[in-house]
């Protein structure tokens, strides 16, 4: 191994040293399975970027000519908008090849990791994810939506407990009307984050819901005797978290200080202040608003950068940590 290769792997070694022992052999997996495939794909990335730059430049020129020429001849701002749309459209089309390489690189990196842990990975989520999302909506863990996109689905088992993970982007259609009676419709993101469904080794007698974001649960207090505010063992957590339950005894058994601390740590790991979960029937449902996971990284850098895989492994470790903590 050359000194250059050793330097490139140093970042991956540092990341692996901070992860659980089950990730320790990924430096070997990277060198034998992932790195060769990424190197083959690197020429395609460079070619896609060259094509994209040419098309983007052409889009800027064409859009600028339309905008300036239209404004000069018609003395109107509408040609400027048309020029901007034309330039943006060409640029977006030019970048589509780069996005395609990114999706291919993602598969090259994620699939060996999933296989190593005996997991199934689907870039686009299966119909089962939609069913689970409907259940999460019924538990008020996510808001209603008019349009959804589900991706990065992982299905498998941890410590004998089956689980499913996926990312969700939920949007609502909002229509407004101005003073002249003209209507405008736009799509608004109402949830963008991760969802977990963990099979429980026991069936819960009641339903217990936990939220750092009290907005979704405020109405539960007015729903009659079915729901009541749970009494937590730690008064500090009781001030921070909104917890409602249909079974006070079971909620205290479930939400020990260790579990609540784990939730705080998970929020920090996912950079989210809106983690919500529910213990219901024979499953644990979790929703956390935050950024995307399992992304291939910037397409402006060489594909065979080991840190790309290091970041993906950290994402897998975060998913596993939540499952392990709540699965207890």
C-alpha cells in the first residue's frame, strides 16, 4: 500500500475506532468490495460533470439572451422570468447525469454494508413502509400529508427484534387567495426525517406516546379519560418531554431515566429537537425530523474517498443505536 493510500484510509480508521466493534472489519470490506467499484465509477463522474458544466453554461447564456432580448423589445419583466426558467431548466437537465452517478455510487456503498449485517436495503421504500407510515399518522407521530416520498428503506433484525427504517418527505398542498380572487397553490414540507418501526418482544397493555415537540400531543389532554399525562421518575425529564399514556403503570415501566436519557442522546445524534415515539400494541414507532441519512456525499469530489463510507457507517450506527436502546 502506498503512502497516499495509507493517508486516504486514515480518516476511515479514525471513524471506525469510534464505532462499535461490529464495524471494525469495514476497512477490509472497503478495500476489497467498495473501493474498486468506486474507482471504476470515477471516470463516469468526471464525464458527467464535464457535460453538466457545458449544459449549465449554455443554459446561463440562453436564459440571459432571452431575458435581455425580451426586455429590450417588449419592455416587460415577463421575458426575464421566461429566461430564468429556461436557464434553470437547462441547468437542472444538465445536472441530471451527475445525480444518476450519485445514485449508482450510493448503491455501491450501501449494499455491501447492508449485506454485512444481513439487512435488506431498498432505495425506494416498499409498500410496507406506506402501511407503517399510516400507522404512525394514526398515532399522531407525523402530520397529515397530501403527497409523500419514501426512500432509503432498511429491513432486518437486531437482537432478535425485527425492524424497519425509512426516510419520509411529507408535503401538504396549501391554496391561498388574494384580494382579487386569484388563487395560488403551493406544496409545503410538513415532515422531513426518519421513521423506525421496531417489533417489541412483548405486547403493550396500553399506548404510551412521547414527544419533545408538544404541539402534536396538546390535544390529547382534552380527549377524555382515555389519556392522561404520565408521571415520570425524573422530574427534569418530565419538564422537557410531553408524555401521555393510557396505562400509567406501564408507562413508568417503559420510560425509565435510562430510556429518557437515550432519547436525549438520539436527538443530539440526529440533530433533531422533534423526536417522537409511541409504544403501541406489539410495536415501537419512532419519528425524528432531521436531515437525510445514507447520502453518497458531494459529487464534486473523487468517489473513492474513504470518508464517504465512513459517514455511511456512522449513519448505520445511529439507526442501530436507537433500535438497541428502545428494543431493551
